[in-house]
């Protein structure tokens, strides 16, 4: 049976305008002009002989036939998108594996290990982007509409419209440079009253650690702050003060001896790292290879413990 299909560009323009309730936003998403979107929608209406949109000075609204058509188009285009991604991912010679994560995790954990993945899978080219930081919010529509194949996100894993698999938990504990510890002896957590506390965006974590350490009277808000955890760690290594280290991010620096942990107390973080992707893409060859490698590395390193520095 032959299919009765309108031009694909007209379908994409109408679906985007209907979903976003805006011609201008549809044009931005499709990287075309507003005039091009309007032209494609009008061409679709002419092809069907049915009005799909109502236009007035305030914007656009769907007609009743337009509502029904848009509701049917969205899942159909999603299926085409998924089928295309599967097709491209099934051939290791085509395309990149695009991975996104936070800048701090990329710099301190992922990039130093990527050469090992490259050695195992030289046929897979990883493109790493660092523009996701979603410890708050539930709407990952920007992710699902992007070209990212897999993201490593920090949060509680409760995001809508995506598949999220627990990847790595972490512990929180104070760290500083050996030179700072030599000049500011820290024998007990109470000694932090005389230290400079360093902060990243998760400033509440110091409060939680100090409470667990039994130091309620110390002001956890004082001290310089940084909007990226990698910068926080760099400041601690430079002897600027004491940072609340995250086990995944400080492991290498502690093994290298450029950071030390003055105290034994480690606090389990409420949040963790998750592997996040579109539902149904987990077993695509490139994505599965990278996910399996990540899980193997995390599992192999999970048993490593860092010994507190001698007072």
C-alpha cells in the first residue's frame, strides 16, 4: 500500500510550531527563519486542504484538526528520530558518540580516563561537551532535544522523560594542601574554626558535614566560593584553605599527594552521579560500549579508600 505523505520539512515545521505554540521558537529550534516556518506550514495546509493553525496578533493556536494531527505527529517523528539514531549508532564508522557532563567531573574524573576507553574502542570517537549541570529541576527537554547521546549528571536521578541509571555515589570530607595543614594544624574538626573554608555551589554540604562532626557552633557560610568544583579543588591545592572534597573529584590529587584529608569522617552525599539517556537507546552499540566501560571503571575503583593525613 502506498503511503500518502506530505513533505517532511512541512511536517517538521508544523510539529515544532504546534508543540512550542510559537512560529519564532519553532524557527529557532529548526535553525531557519520565521518566514520559512510559516511558508512550510501554509504549504502543508494547502497540500491537505485543511486549516491547521489560527493566526492572530497574539500568536498562533491550533484548530481542532490541527490538534489531532499534531498529537499524532509527535510520537511518529520521535520514532523516526530514534530509528535514525539507532541506524547511525549501529555503524561504528559513522558519527560521534556525544557525551555531556559537568565541567568539574569532566576535568577531574572523565578526561584522565578517556584514553583507556580509546584503547579499548579505537573505532568510537567521543565528543565531550560540558554544559549540563542539573542538580535542580526535573525538565530535561533540552537534553532530549539535543544531539547528546549520553550524559553523566549529578542529582537524585528523578528526572522526567529520560532513562537514569545510578553510576557512582560519593563521599564528602575536608581536604587541603599539605602546606596548608603544616601551617594550620587540624587535629580535630573543631580546629576548623581557625581555618578558611572554601565553597562551591553546594554550600549547604559544609553545614551537613560540620553537624555530623559535632561542630555546630562554626559558621559554615564563611569563606570564598567558586561556581565550579574543579576551581574549588584548585584553590585548595594552592593553599587557599580547606575545601569539602568530593571523593570522585579529589581521588587522583590525593593519590598524588597534592591534597590530604585531615579527618577520618566521611559523609555520604545525598546526591550521586547518574548515566542519563533517552529511553530505548541504552543498548545501541556505541552507547552500550561507553556505558559498560564507565560502569567497569567505577566498579574497579569503588573499593579504593583514602587514608586520612596524620595530624
